[in-house]
C-alpha cells in the first residue's frame, strides 16, 4: 500500500481524529503521528518546545530521567527536581522552586504514569501549578493514554505524548503527539535541534499534504486504526479503565494473599502496573519465577532500579479475569516448588 496515495491520507486523518477523541481533545488540539517508538515522540516534542528558556523536569523514575538525558543530548537547558523511585513528586518543593525560578523556564515536563514503579503522578495538580506560573506542560502519557482517563477539556496539557503499543493495544511503531494548535504556531520559529524529529515540520507535512514527512510504518497505522476501533467498541476510556482496574484489584488481592508486598503505597498505584518487593522467602529468585511463568506463556517484568529490589506486574492489553487467575496459579505453583 503506497503511503503517498490519498487513500492512506484518509486513513491518517481518521486515526488522528480517533487519537484526539480518546482524551477529549477539542478542535484547538492537533494530533501528529511519528514513525518510531514512544521515545521518538518524546524527543520530537522536547526538541521543538523551547527557544532559549529551559525545561523544568519532574522526576521520580527512569522515564523522567530519560527526559533529562534527551535534553542533555539536545543541549537544551534543564533543571531536575527529583523524588526517590517509588515516592510521589513533592508538589510543595516544586512550587517553592517555581516561586523564584519560573522565569527561567518555558516548559514543565513530567511523566503521568511512571512505569518504572507504577506510580500515577497527579496530572491535574501539576498542570494547574504550571499554568499558575505561565508555563507550558509536556506530559509523557505513554503508559496511561487510553488506560486511565485524561480529559484535555479539563486539564489543558500543551503536549501529551503516547505510542501505539501500550494501553491503546496496537502494534509498536508509531508515536502519538497531541499538541495545542496555538503552540504549533508559536514553535515554528524556535531553533531546530533535530531534522527528522522536528515536530512542526512533521505537522506541516501531515496537515498540508495529508502525508507523513518520511516513510511511515504503513502496516502499523492500519493496525492502530483497528486498535482505536476496538477501544471505542469496548466502551471507550471508562470501560477500558474499569477493565484494567478490575484486573489490577484481582491481581493485587491474589498477590497479597500469596504474601507479596507492594513497593509503592496503594493510593499512588496506577492500576496499570504494580511493583512488588522481592520477598525474603528462602530460595526465591525473580529470574527463576520469571522463567517458570514464561514457560506457561506468562511474561512478567524485572524491577528497574527502584528504591528497593522489586519486580513488576502489568495488567494492560487484551487480558481478562481468567488470565489473571492463571497468572496467580502460576505464582502459587512457583512458590510451592521452593519447598
Ligand atoms: C514505554 C514508555 C516510554 C517509551 O518507551 P519506548 O521504548 O521508546 O517505546 C516512555 N515513557 C514511559 C512512561 C513509558 O512507559
């Protein structure tokens, strides 16, 4: 299928409208799709979002840290306010910093669902704080978009970023940038720090010619269109968020009964991904439990340098109650095998 034909342009237009609808983005927002993994979309927004002013980065995990690394690679001035990986962001510390330093920044960048540990950062509170100090917000919503309700009519985030392969349940290969139209106009004269990932250039191609600026992963766009259809058929964000949160509750109850403790306090849980402390049970090995479950078709994740040794259980994708029960039986069988 030729991505330069009008037929493909129609598909692109339809997918962009569906992408906007997921987060209730009004006519003042634009969706821009980019070939690449999620990080490409984050890098495109970061590279394009500021002139000479800096970016304030709020970090409580590996993805916040990645934003800092991207800014450093692109030589964008930035400042980091950190919490331990497993703790909430400290809003009073952030506000105290903004009181004297807000003038140095153009943008506050942060992660909505910090997938490193499964913490849901408070998007509304941080967005409101940023707006109070006349700052733009750039939100990595990679693993919350289409899994947790985000309402852009309520929370007027300036740049919201996700990808085709997380809670929207498509195949990997496309980044999704949802950006205010007025901002696209504002950034067009900002310094260019990337050619391929120039957000405004990619926007212009998609807007003016109805084509991607560069060859897109054609098959991924078709699959993403179907993934959006499945999302709306399921009942949209309320239904999907409820399915995920029901699966999470079932998983958490079972894991707690088996003796596992969560790394993060419950009120911060995203209900999308949960980090558990490695138990002190004799002979327990995460790698062995992983391999034991993997042999049964179940994939779980190791921890990611959190404040304590941990491993991670995610419950996104086309999963149902029976899948979670199978998982819990598998963990139980592994624990039994230790004695
Ligand atoms: C998955 C993820 C990313 C992007 O990772 P890629 O491997 O580039 O797709 C970025 N931020 C968060 C919070 C994520 O969960």
